C-alpha cells in the first residue's frame, strides 16, 4: 500500500487543541483520515470524578486503556501491547512526518511567539469556558459531557467556570482584540509564523486561534483570519455558531 493511499482513523474530541494539532497537520499535507469524535465525558468512571462520568457507547478507554485522546489508528501505526492505536498528539505528528516524509520544520521555541501565546491565555480561558460547551459538536452530545467538562475544570481552578458578566466579557474581548492586532507582526511568512514556511510553530498555535473563533465579537486582522482558514477541513466552523 502506497503511503498516500493509507487512510487513518483519527479518534478525538473536536474542541481539543491537542487533537487539532494532529488533524491540522494531516489536513495541511493532504493525508487521508476518518474522524471519530467522542462525547467528552465518555470513558470517565463515576468513581473517578464525583459521579460526573459515564462510560458511553464510544469509549476512549477501549483504544488505549485510558481516557485519552487523540489516538491514531491504521495500517503501520505503532502501538503498544493491548492498545488499538497511538496516543499523544506530538508523537502522532512526529510519526506522520517521518512516515510520509513531510516537510514540516521543527518548533523554534521563538520567545516572541511564546510570550504572545502566554498572554493570550489570560483572556482566552475565561472567554471560552462557557462558550465552548455551546458549540454544536459531538463533544457535548449529552448533558453529562458538559457536566464532566465543568467539573474537571472547577477542580483545576474554581474561578475558571464562573460565568462572566456582560461587562467583564466585553472588557476581556476588547483586550483580546488588541492582542490579535499584534499577531501579524509576528508572522514572518505569507501564511505562517516563519519565513521558511509552515511548520510545527504553526501546528502549536493554530488550534488555539481556531478555538477563539467562537467569540462573536472577536476581530481578527485579515492576515490572521486567512491564517486560521487554511487548515481544519474536518473541524466544525465555530464562527458560524459564535456567541
């Protein structure tokens, strides 16, 4: 079987930026895959999460033994004994790059991009927390999926799941848009971060930008908007459902 004829099965959550890394890489390089999306709570055992989990028909645990996505399955994909596929987004990317001999420059660790992304999280997390679960994707197919998502994040940061007031939302969105305005100056390529072409720096950043398209009042500079639009053929277009 020729490499370009291989079709993978990609198990993921639609909203997950880590799964989007692998999906966007496959999209950018024209690799074939069938996407299987799971409810976010599926596979969470009730005893592990204060009763907020459920097994569900499609269960990530059947793939690797853990509630873990993304997972890549297909001919020639390396798997450990007892697993059906390969987990970990960056390992999946590395495998695909090597197998298909893709030209994907490695991550540079650029300090300016790292600092820009770090500051992005200050507004992204509170703005997206409650918008996220209103996106029409399989991740939130039943109420238990939403309950598990909010429970999990409340354990990490109780303040993160508190809804914003309209005034707080507007102030954070204004700050976000000012931050977006600074991104084109960091894009040294025509449609990528580096002058030598699209690479792992883009794989790492694009999933977070795609997430922010769910904010109706977000204003992306034209160059950034085109940058986001180039990948993600198999993800829901959040901008159509933006809140």
